[in-house]
């Protein structure tokens, strides 16, 4: 495609040997678009071959690895959720190809390998628990401690109020809505108290 209209030089790319370009920017863009659409599949094949060649693989070797893995990721045993082909996983220090992974596993493995040494040191030092605290004592204190009261409204209640509220509801004749109105709290707060989700330390 060649433009047959007189155009200013700003509409052309780099000049050729004659001092000008044979195609304006619009014509060159249209030509490139036509070429991409015509040779799309061929480009895809070329890109795949080039990418595999970076790992020293041929298409036949890739297909053989994929078949050996059952057509799924070697780690999670699932197909790639993005619909993309499985990525070639390799050892970054030696370049040795290890297997084919989905995008998610490939990224997560890269993060793990980057943190492996420090993660192993951390687990070796703290895997049994932090040496500066007693986990058993901390858990006992947590279970025995009164549960925090859920809101400013319920914080005005006393233990006697809570015990009386539960006794009145157990005796019948009063609803949770009625108790909420009597004690000036929400019906949801009443339900939590009656189910001992809050104020569980009150008998």
C-alpha cells in the first residue's frame, strides 16, 4: 500500500536513500496489521520455538514432557486456569529443566526458592514456638480471661444484669426484643449474651 496523496514530511518515518520514505505512517501501520493477521499462526509457532530454544527444548520434547505429566501441572496436577500453555520450570542456577508448571505454581515456586534459606532458618529457630513465651500458659490465660464486651452499650451492664437477663429469658414470658428495650442494648447484643458468646464468664 502506497499513499498517492501529497503529505508533509512529518507524516513519514525515517527517510530512505532518496531522502524520503515510500510509505506514510498510516500506510505502514495498515501494512503491518495486514501482515500480522495473515501470518498470526506462523508468528505463534515461531515464538513458541524461540521460547523453547531458550531452555534447550524442541517442540517434540515439550509435548513428551506434557504427556508424561498427564497434560497437567507437575505440582498442583491441574490445568492452567488462565488457559495458557504450561510454563517450563528450570533451575535458575544450573539451567536444568525440571518440569512444566501452571502460571500460579511457577510464580509461587519462584517466591519459595527466593525465601527458602531464610524460611528454613526461621523454622529451625522458631518452629517449636517462641522461646521467650510459654504457649501453654498463654493459652490457659486466654481461655480463662473474661471475653471482651462487644460494645459501649453492653459495657454499661454489670454481671448481675447479665445473670438476671439470662434468668428472665429462661423463665419465659419475655422476648429478646423486650430484654433489649429493658436494658438499653440491641437485640443482637442480647442474643450474644444469651448464647454466652459474650459475658461467658458469668454463670
